[in-house]
């Protein structure tokens, strides 16, 4: 298939610049996975579409304040670093810009010497390996000086950093939020539990590659980035028990989808594991475990719209997106949500 098969024209003003005043008051477009029917709701209505015995899967990764600004020793030049992956021993893979100021051996100070860093290596993909030195605990120092790595299409300043975190975020490690989960409140999650729906928490640390555009016209030529994930024994048991009993596995976000589809065997069961995935899901893919999907509205020609097209059909998805645009839904990270289901 071609990248252009997944193009749609999105008015710039529909790209959400700020989160909804109340998390669960975002709009929700319910989309019949097979029927193509559409229902216009709000996110708090999601509980009405869940059935006792279902399992809702959530990604509990917490976003690092991963954007930091370094001053180059000797020259005073300013360079922006975006932390991507912890390689161990205080070495992080980073994006640096402008890259010409961050050559191998360059030394930087961050936040009035809260951190110091040395560029150890320039990788083939242009990223840098940076060794950090500090006193105390690295994540505490990072929280002192770091900024949230908001996507490039969000130009407004985020007043409350916690609005780019889910209410259930715990282990830090993401360079971008698992945004489908931003709509939940503690009260809504309790309503879901009270209805008899299981909630399984898994972890996938979202990489900045999630925003990397597809450049190859033939989508099969695109290479995905790796992301680290963990599925605990408790989560695996909840998911497998649900599957065995005939309940539905409902993923919140494409990160949960990619994690479970990477970890599931041919029978749709998962084992507790920690691994990494670069799975690329596009039309023709046979889903092993996911039955329904809650997700935000995605960019044209992105790997994410290819994933949902694999799940619900390209024509079905593009028709739903056309209706969402006509009805002025808000798009992308701080935007509204949609729910792909076979219940309508």
C-alpha cells in the first residue's frame, strides 16, 4: 500500500493546542468496527459501552521532562537535548540540536550545573550518546530542570505539566504521553471497575519516534523504532483470564495495542515479560488479541492511522475521520477520542 492511501485534509485549527478543561469531557466518536456506524458521545460515556467481564488495558508509563537545554563549555553555545532511551550507567541516547554543536567529546552544563554531560558518540541515525554526571538522584535533577517534550504541533505553553500525564502514570521513561489515556479520571476508572470490568496496567515507554513521519511511499519499506515494554504477572493473568472466559480485550491507545500484539502468542495469550518491540501494524495484519480500541485522532499518513486502518478498515476509518472533521472534533495529543467497537 502507498502512504498517500492514508492522506486526509485536516484544517489547522482542529489541532488541539490545550487539553479539555475536564479530562473526561472530551468528545468521543464511537465507530462500528464492522458496521461503520457512528455515534457522537463524550468520553465519560465510555462506561456505557463496556461489558462486565471485559478487560480494559492501560499504559501506565510516565513522561519524563525529557527536554533540557545545555550550555557548551568553552563556547557558551546553547543546545537542546531530548532524552530518548536510558542505555544504563547514566548514558542516554538523545536528540541534539543544532547537532553541529554537539560533536563527540563536547561537554555541556545544564541548569546552572545541576547536570553535566559529555557526548560520547554520534550514532548512525544522528542521535547522540550522552554521559551525565550529577549529585543525588538523576530523575530528581531532571525534574528540576527538564521540560515536557510536547509534540511539535503544540505551540501553546502547557501551564500544568500533569495534564500531559495520565492520572495512573507511574514508571518514568516515556518521551511522549500515551495520549489516549489522558481522558480518564479516577472517578471514571472507579465507575468502570464498579461495572465489573477488569483493568490491566502494562508499561510501554513511548519513544519520540512515534512522531517520525513515514517517508517511504510504499509503506512496507518503513522501519519502526524500538520501544521498551513490560507486562507483569498480574496484568498477564487478568488479560488471559478475560480471553479464556470470552471477554473482550479493550486497548487504550496504540501503545497498548502494539505491546499486546507483540507479546501475544498465536492463540492470543500473553506471558509476563520485559522486552522491546518495533512492530509495524498496517492493513493486512491479523490481530491476535485486541478486540476493541480507544484512541485519539491521528496524523495523516502516520503509522498510527495505518494501525487503526488495519483494525477497522481504511475506508471505514477515513469516512469516520471525514465526519469528525465536519463535526469539528479536536485532533492529536490534546484532542478528542474515538472508540472502535463491534457493539454498534
